[in-house]
């Protein structure tokens, strides 16, 4: 139960961050486009609600959101001067 809510919050923070960024920032840092990242994170968030974070697909979702938060987010923020 706790892991499900932690994953939901983690995914929601990532989704809010991705939505608020400029579209041109993602390709500028050599990553997938903004709509693709929003789609990946949104699907992960739905999986967290339905299956939880510890199911097979939930773990894949946690990894995807983790990649966004650890790799893409800092680079997008850096290129935008944040």
C-alpha cells in the first residue's frame, strides 16, 4: 500500500514536471520528445493505480519514471537555465 502511493506520487511529480517544460528542450538534450515522455509517464501512473508498484509492469513503470527523474529532468532543467 505504501509503495503504491509512493509510486503514484513519484509518477505525478514526474508528469507535472514533463508537462510544464518546453517541447524543444527534450530533443535539445538528445532524449525522446516531450509527448513520448508524457505518454510513458502517464501509462506508468495508470499502472501504479491499477496494479501497484510491485507488480511486473509496475516495476517497469518505476524504472521508466526513475530514468526520467534521474536522467532527463536534470538535463532539461539545465538547458532551460534552472
